C-alpha cells in the first residue's frame, strides 16, 4: 500500500521539554487509525507534528503525494475548546475557509466554491443553518460545520482530535457512519477516549504515551495495553460496543 507520510525517530515538545520520544509512525492510503492514550501523553502533540504546526526537536518527517502543499491535502478537525465561538463568522464562511490555504489568503471565492459548500452543507443536513454565526450553534452543529470545513478540499488525510467531545449520541452515530464512507477516499486518524465505540469502525490502533506503540488491529487486550504503558480501558466487541474495566486488586 502507498505511504502518505512517515515519522522517523521524532522527538518533540515545547520549550525544550520533550513530550514525544523516538516516534516512528507510518500512515498509508485508506488507513483508519484510532489514537489512544492518557491525558498529557502527547496525542495532540503528535497531531501537531503531522500537520506541520510543530517542528520536532529532531527526527525526520517525510510526506508523500504532495501532502504538504499548503496543507490543503490534510483535513484537520481540532478539539472543540480550540474554537473561538465569539469570532463573528457564519457557517457558510467557515466552510469556504476550508478551500483557502495559508498561501491563498487573498483568493477570490468563486460561484463554484459557494456551490460546493452549499452542496456539502445539504449533504450533512445543516444547510438550514448556513447563515448563522458559529457562536449560536450547539456542540453537535458546530462539530458538523467543522467536519465539513475539514473535508471540503477533498484531502488525502483527515485528522480528528476528539470530535465526539461535548456532542450528542445522534451526532456520534452520524459522524462514524460518515467517516466509514470517507475512508473509502482518504486515510483517517482519530483521537478519542471513547475507544469502546470507535473500535467498531477503526482498522488499527496506536497507543501514545510519550512513546508510540502501533497495533495493526482494532482489537487489543488489557495485557497489551499494560505492556505498552497505556492506561486505557480494554476494548470489547459484540452487538453493542462496550468496555471492560481492569479488575481491582481487592477483588477475588
């Protein structure tokens, strides 16, 4: 399978403090990878390295398929708290901004661009809110808009950082079904604490806790998580996705 990007021997962090150590990671076309790990383990730092927001202290980042051309070939949905809902911008303008790269700030929005944005809003069942300000949206509505912005340029790679935070169950179900369809056309990396749910959709798992351990399956045992030093609940499968907590020491 074709590589999209690879990280080799990456050390990264902030103010000379290392958050990620010796990271080796390869993502290929049509991968669907779930990123798990504890808070503070470096998951968001890893994403920032991948999308080029953070330069690593050392190591090598290699992109393929012209992936880093203005980063328009990377769709990114950040955590909800990173969005300034007080910024005066409409839903339609948020989507259109996904067609403008850092090198095209003065790009003129064409009628074709507007038609593309309108059709995407319609497909996501939110065309009725196209003129509303983002500060007036619910959590689920905002995430739908941001997802639309991240995919409007038809990227090769889609990255989502905890997209299921502060949203309703209906949005979660719609989101994962949408991602399954998108995965036919692009690779996806998703960070989520709800690993019991996303395990039914992802193809493989990477545990990030300063280091990175890649598991080429959507099933991982508690013993493997312990050996990876990744304190996350065990993933269980069945008709209803669920998690099984590790046995307490005082239980028989």
